[in-house]
C-alpha cells in the first residue's frame, strides 16, 4: 500500500472496506470560523451581492480542499437574513448564521388545498422527467458544467455527483407533518403518486448524468427517523419508501456508483430494510439519537460508514481533547470502511478548534 494516497484512492478504498493510509474525512463544512481557519483567509463582511458570493464560495472551496477528502456541498450558504416568497407561494425565513431556512407560511391551509398543490407538483415533476428523457445530452451537459465549476473550487476533494431522494422529505416538509398525515388518509394514493413522480425524475436524472470520471459516489437520502424512533411506521416505509429507494440505488449501481444513504435519527429499527434496498454506506450515524458506530459496524459489516462524531454537543460544547478521544475510539470501532465526520454538518454551532482536533486525529492515523 502506498505511503500516501490521493483523496480519491483513499475514499474509494474506504468505501470498499479496505485499509487506507489514514482515515478520510467526509463532512459538510458550514462553520465560518473553521472556513477561515482552514482557508487561511478572513471572510469579507457578509452582504447579499454577487461579488461577496463569489468571494465566500472561493474561500469555502479553499477550506474544503484542505479539510476534507469528500463532501456533498461546497457552498457557503445564505449571506443575509431574509424572508422570501418562492414561485410556489411558500414564505420562507432564511437564517445566515444557522445556514438554513424554514417555511413560515404555506400557499394552502387545508387538506383540499394541499391536495391541489400536490397534483400540480406531480405534473411539474412529470414534465421535468419528460424533458430529461427527451434530451438527456443537453441535461447532462448543463449539469456537468455546473459540477465542474463547483469541483474547480475544491481541488482534489471528492464531491458527490448527486444528492437524490424519493421526495418523502420535500413533500413532508412542504405540507407539514400534520397535513401530510391528513392528506394521506383523505386522498388515498396521492402522496404515493407524488413520491413516484419524484423517484422517476431522480432516476431519469441519474441515467443522464452518471459519469464515474467525475465522482465515485452519490448520496441517496430520506430522513425517516428522529431520536430513538422512526418517523413513519415500518409498514408505511415498506410500502412507500424502501421500494423506491431501492430503484434509485439500483439505477446508480447500473453505472458503477456507490450509494451513501443519509438519514438523521435512530435508524436501528430500519437497518435490515435499508440494507435490502442496496445502500452501500450509511451517514451520519447520529450518536445522540441512539446510534452506535460499533453496533452498526458489528451488525452490518458490509456497509461503509460516514460521520459518527456528534456535532450537537461534542463538536459544539466539548473540548479538543474530548473530541480527540471520541475520534480515536470511533476509528477503533468503525475502521476499515470509515469516513470520519460530524453527525450531519459542521455548522456555526461547532467550534473551529474542535473541527481542527478531528482533522488532526484523521491525519495522525496510519493504518
């Protein structure tokens, strides 16, 4: 084994459960202080204009290039707090510090309005799929251009080629959990149609853009769990989610890609079903929700694991020495086949010195 691997060699060996020269790092870097630390540059005063966007994305890419072996997103995030209304009529509040947004008002208020929205959603997804299938070359060219522009900021850090789901997260978020549940009862099959429209769109996009020369893996996802439990019944997931996730994983496998599955929460009651869908890896292994790296490794030895280092308490409130101890134990519990990183994202709640400690442990490890 070579003394020093390229990032792609290191990541691919880890995904194949093989020994690596050191533990690779996989994460979503959204911590301003860590971006400055790893890039060696100060971020400019934040304001929402094109020059600032160009500068912060460049600095973020530079930081990712130094910090990570693989990531699923390379952008800095929102530049200013705002309230926006999108083309569908959703009013969203954007938080620059939290690097996220949430819905404050929906364009419907009852089951009938939500159902009407879903019917249009299905029609739009169906139209998008047909456009891709009618001209996959054009879609591939557009997506590849965007991907290469993004990759140019990251050097040799691996960027996942795609992040795709079956629509469960987005539909549940748009409707809200209460309306989602009522619509599922009052309009039988409608949410299933929306999930199907999203899944077939994702599969069409997969076949159009798959190119292993760009990246060895994709993220397939569906947040199906919370702390200590699933968010939907096993019966519902077996009917509506797992079969569609399997079709999506199968599509990417046709092209030789590894599928890293992402869901927050305690997934242990779902793991047998998830493995049956063909997932190759699991992320983020949210330890404070009830997951255990050691248990997952022992019970599912064929999966590569990504994440495992708690960001909600350890990386945000712990000390660098505590982080080092947890990281070293995680490596013992989960290697080989382990890409170390936070349990979802290294955001502004995390301390830069704790992310540096995780980085240092990854680089001190020779297997």
